[in-house]
C-alpha cells in the first residue's frame, strides 16, 4: 500500500499523545511512524484531517512540524514458529535481538523483526495434492520446541473450500511458500508458516462452548474451594505484598495448560526481572524441560511509556488465541490489569475526554470485557472440529487493597472467579493468601459435577462441609473475643480444632517444598477427608458424652499435618493408615 497520501505533520505533543494534521486518509488503529526518530505509534482518534496518536515510546525530543507517516495497516502480530521461548516487549519486539543491536539502553524508534525470517524449520505435510481444505485446517506440522508441535493452518481469511495444488515438505523459512491452494473460481493462494493478525480483533472460531472441565492447578484452595475451568476467567486482586505474582507463577508452572503466555503489564522492573530470570531456569514438572519451551513472556515494565501497556495486553491475547486455534489449552497471565487501566486513564485525560469514576474513562468496563471475553472453550475453525481452550487470569492491584476500586469492580462484572488476596493472611505467612470467606467461583457447580464423576463421588459434599466449617470458625472467633474460649461447648471446641487443621494443614501450601508445591486431585481429597473424618468422629464422641479436652490435641493430628508432604505414590496407603488411626484413637478415648 502506498503511504504517500497518509502522511502528515505533528501539531501537538502531550506526553505519549501526539496530534498530527494532514492525516485525512489514515484509518483508526493504523500504525504510524512519529517524528524524525520514527517512533512507533497507533492512531486512536480521527477528527477531519487531524489524527490523535498514542506513541508506544518516549516522546521527549520530538517537535511540532516533524513528519508522521502511516504504515497503512493496524497494529498486528506475526504468528509463526519461533514464538515459544521468546521474551518480547509490548509491540512484539524480541528483547534479546534489541539487546544485541543496542545493548541494555534500547534506542527509540528501533525496528527489529519480531521473528527470525532466516531460520529453517522442518515442515512435515499432513495433506497431499488434490485434498480439499477449509480455513483452520492443519496442512502440516513443525517441531517448534522439544515439547510443542506447531500446527501450520490454512489462514482464517481464506473463505470457502480450496484444493491443494502443491505442497512441499522439508526445511523452510517462515516466509517460504509451503503450499498453493485453488478455489472453484480458479483463484490461487500461497500458504506460508507466517500469519499476520491485527491485535485488536479476536481470531475467529467455529463456536464457543460453556466451560465445564476444571483446570487443575495443584493449589488446594483453588482446586477444592474456588475452581477455575479450562477456558474460564479469573481475577486475583490484592494489595502490595499479598502474593499476586507468586500465585501467577504457581499457576503458570503447575496449571493444566499446554502453553503459557505471561504478560508483565506495567510491573515494577525488579519483579519483571525476577520473572525473566526465573522462568528460563524453572524445570517444567510435566516434561522435565525448561518452562520456556512452552512459555512466551511479554515484558512491559512501569518505566516504559504507558501507552505500550495497552499494546502488551492485546499482543499477548492474540498470540494466545493463535495457539488455541491449533487445539491447545493456553493460559494467559496478565500482571497487572490495573496498570493497563492507569494507562487508559492517562490517555483519556490527555484526549480531554469526560472522566468517569476516579478519573478512569467511561469505557473502562467495555475495554476490560473485550480482553476477558476473548477467553473461552472454543470449537476451532477447520474440518476436524478441534477443541481449544484459552484461560485468562488477571492480577489487579487496587490502591491500598481497596476492593471498591473501579478497576476491581469493572473486572468482577466480567470474570467468574474471584481469588481475594488478604494482606493479613500474607503478614501471618499464610500462602496462598486467598481469603476463603470473601472469594468465590461461579464455575463451582460445573467443576463439582466433573470432580464428583471423575475423582471422588463425595468431593462436592466434603467441599461444602469444609466451607461451612470455615464460616462457623469465623463466627466462633467473634464469640471467643467477646466472652472467652471457656464458654464454648464441646462440639464447638472440636469445630475450632478441625477448622485450625483445615487452615494450617489444607489451605496453607508451601510453594518452595518439592512435594507440597503441587497436590494432585486425589491427594487433595484424601487430605480434606482425613481432617473431616476427625471432625465427624470427634463430634460423635463428644455427643455421646466424651469430654472435649480428651478429643483435642490427639497424636493423629500431627500425622494429618504431615500428610501433605507424603509422596504421591504412597498417598492412598498412608491415607488409609491415618483413617484407621483416627478411628482407633478416638474409640480409645470413648472407652
């Protein structure tokens, strides 16, 4: 496309906002090069021949009168083998390449290829000459990393049925022609590994399904009490120091996903550095290889221009959709969406729009919804009816942990799982610091049905009993504060002991312990069942007249506490042994 007609001059600069005139032919969301340095920006508003541009780089030093040149296309990402294991900035520039070219101080206006166009990939065809294909069909595969096979698909833009005219196996770059296809009208198209997709447009699919299968995370409080489904959405709000990033690391490492896209959106530089240093060294428990073999990191730190935060969110979700289309289960972690909302607020203020609550733009909720609604369990394009899953988990950082913050409220209107982080729990060194009285999951019913059918028929009943026990404990603590512990009945004292065990032995989980960091579903049920078996047996004994004090501090409680560090292969045997021990010890007290 010729750019001659879509160039103009800068007339106003206000931080990351630049206004240019002479831009009558430019389209909304077009990428433009701003100033003599060629800073990368995106058109966000057009009035007559004036275009408002949000610039994704620092604008210091550019002046009115300098040129603005449109590239004639919206902000897009390159999708092809070579994405996995990479660390990109918000506009898909690989940080490693930028470092090689300019060192640690990255120059503004630098243009680098998102993906390596020279690297050869071994393409293995899955179709042959004469086969009929439609958009989304897999024509071949490439071994992208040791653990992930990249599926080369017919681009979604190709409508109708096409016939394979030629296909070439062997070593190819991502821009080589792999196949030629022809439709009934005689039109011929070439298919490459490389696809380009505008980030603000969700990738098409054949249909969206209601998520029903839980995404196993190995985190007991999540899987047992507040489950998330594959293709679900969750928010993790919490104040500074409550463990948002730790939880996202745990989910990225252990959750039942094939591919992880981690977006550091406006995060502090030191936290993002931790992620960038840790992830390549993490060994994936499922494969024994580096976590980076199935991870894509998008780094956008708080000292980078605010406008780039928005780009990083859209870049991440578009890459995640691409792998979902191949039939993979993908998790996207956005840490944190509050920083993105702050960027929206700043841009809205500079555009002089009417502010909404606390200065955020009136469209905050709809922008949040656009992001989270791109998650889901979908039937992908293509004739083989693959299923793909995209699970979105966003951290929210409300000032001072204030849950009435507009970003938290806008998020809660959209997502279906709320893991409320509590600074009091974090100060007590209770991790994950998820408050069990204030969190919820709207996927609970569907997840419980699946867990009852596939793990244990008593799963949902035991979960409900545990939730009641924790709620009762909170009420009893109020009574103890007012009138003291001595006023409690025998049944209530046992209830407090069982709730203590629930908190300390079940809900508390050590992410640094090799065994405790991940608990399989069966073992989660066994541990909960042990605590509740003690509660049931001790309550029955107290009701038959056994003094409460003899039913507290039993030796078996120590064995229950140690059960969480029992190796998985011994879990069932040890569970049955402790069950017998509970019953025999309580029976001895009754007699």
